[in-house]
C-alpha cells in the first residue's frame, strides 16, 4: 500500500510505538514517519506507507506550528511535566511584562536542546541516555522563531502558539521565556498543530505531489526510458539548469537530479495511487 497521511500522536508515547500501532491498524509492513515528536508531545506526525516512505526528504515540512502551556514556577530537568522536582508559588506577572518577553524571543534564537529530547547522540536518542543517567552534553544550536502569540494567561499557566523552523525545541524556548522573567518554568503541555502544509484531517490519504518541495520539469523523451531506468540526456528536458526535479506521468512519477550536464535518478518510477 502506497499512502501518505497525517496522524495525531497522543502524549506519553514514542513516535516509534505510535507507528507500530498504525502498522497494525492498516495491516502494513513498510511504514515510516517524518518529524519525530518527543514522547511528552502530541500532535501532527507525517506517516507514509510503502514506496511513499522514500519521499520524506522531499516533503515541504516547514515551518512548524505548536501550541503549548508553560507552567511558571515549576522545575523539571526534562523541561516538561514528567520530572517535576520543585514547584515555587509565584505572584502573577503583569501582562505587559509577558508581552515584552514574548517580543524579545522572536527571530533567530540561540539555545541548548534539552537532554530529554529526540536528538541523537552517537546514534542513540538523547532522552534514552538521560533516563539511563548517562553523562553527555548537548551542543548549542539556533532556531528561527517566525511568530509567537499568547493564547491565555491564567497564572501560573501561560498558553502560547509558536511557529518555528525545523530543528527547534519549544521546551528550550519556553525555558528561555521563564528565565527572562527571572523564574523557573516547564511545559505542562505541547502539541504540534501544523508541519508545513501538513495538518491533521482524520488520517485522510493525501496526494504526495501536492506536498513535494520540488519544481516540476518536463521530459521530452520516451517515458519508457524512465520506467526502465535508462540513461537520460539533459537535452531532452525542458528545464536544463542544475537542480532536482519532479517528473509526472499518468501512472507514476520520478525525481531526477540534473548536475554538470548529467542526469541521475533520485527516485525512479514511484506509482501514483
């Protein structure tokens, strides 16, 4: 079965475990997902079955939008509510102060990813190492914050919606927010509501051609050359400048790369469903 769709992962479940549930639900063996969500988080997860699993590198999955709730005064080494170690009772903040901090955390932000995250350290998920008590360091990184707005402030809980670049960590952004207020803070909820153009629509099957981040090209030679994986001449393409392109035929599509007067297959003859 070739299929691509958006599923909604529940909180407190790994993305791999959730994928296993979907494989059993749809009775498929070959399946994958893109855009790992930490176990603590819920929301949009892009799922593909069959040959469509080969498309993940070409999907338009940015920017990403999340809704989250920051618990002001709570402390947790994982920056979420799984490992609360202390709760400090705080006086409410003026909303003007909240807005000043929000506006200061837009644009490019430097941050350190949380140890309890899905980032890999020498091939192992960081949260696996953290839960095992292993000693390791996370490298500082940057994230782009395109937009952030306050949805509700009911002290000590501050709910917000944020749109970010790929590779961003909302828990780290929320931690920076709390530190700018001069307090500790941790997320009590996190949900990804959008990943590029992908939104949750009851696991509806999607047309992959509408989500590929590729320019479409035309091939003037015989499509049998593509189907048989034969060598292609750059002169037979409408667009001949270097780049990766989508070729669409009646019953299948392919992805090719034109570079230095040569044509190579990135993906060949993926059937349309």
